C-alpha cells in the first residue's frame, strides 16, 4: 500500500476535502483520491466534480434504512478499491459493523481538543466554559463516537474578543494544515506496519495518544 486509494466522505462545504486534494496535488500527500462521496447534495460535492474527481451522492434520506445506505456505500468503496476513508464533515454516524470492516482505516477530524467537547457545537461550548485554548483532533473512528485513538491535535488560543464565528475560522485554518499532514503520517505508518499495533479497546484519549501537536496563533 505505497500510495493507497482514499475516499473522502463529506456533507457540506468540503473545505477539509479541498485541503486534502491540494496536499495530494502538491505531492505532500502520497495517495490517490479515488472518489468523493456525499450523503446529500452539497457544495463540496460540486467542488470536487469541478476539480475533476469522481463523485457520488448517496442521499441518506432516499434510502429505506441505515443498513441499506451503508450497504450501498460499502459496495461503492469496495468497487473503487478504497484503502482508507477520510471523513471530512461527514454528518452520518456509521455502524459498528461498517467501522469494523475497515479495520482502523477510517479517519475523522473533529473541531475540538478531544476528549473535550465531543459531538456538536464545540466552539460555542468552548467559549461558554471560558477555555483559554481550543483546537482540532484527528482520530481513528471507532464505534464510540469521537473516542477513537488520537493521531494528532492542533491548538489555537482563545481570545477575550472571540465569538463563535471568529473561533471557528481559526480552528478551520489549523484543520486544513493538520488533516492532510496526519493522513500522510498515517500512510507512512501503514507502510511501516505500525497501524495494526493500535489496541482500540485499551486506547485512552489523553496526552499519551498525541503524536503531533501543532499551534497557530492568529
């Protein structure tokens, strides 16, 4: 798996998707982006199409069940010989069975310093608690939402003048640096047979899991 095939799954604007694509074009990320898939019609899927990538919309609301949605998704991923899935604002909770099939090869970026603020509205919650720092986390996806092994984290300072919009913008900036870099490191570790050493059940979301800590002051 020298240059693995990647699928990017999105639901919205696709800004992290664009960062991954740009990293691949610059040859910083040595991977082949085989397909971009969205669970609904969104700006990001049109951007990917305009950039010349294979795209597909599997509209979750048009599927009979979650199971049928995942069966179709799995079929497309297998057909395209995908090795790694990168979730980039993909607003769909994947089942335990689907996640298990991919054997620790689904990555996600979350807009907080996990284990702080799993779930939604992370920037609002960080401001409400008066946090002095905030950031983003790239982790391996497990059946436990936002609790998979942490691969990297990026940190931004929180200023007294911040509102939710300002904080989100700064966190987004670091996400676009952090995610492609972490995917690249993940691939290197895969090629060195290091990823299979991860024990999902024993992994804890603390500083011991952090391989990369980045900082942006803007």
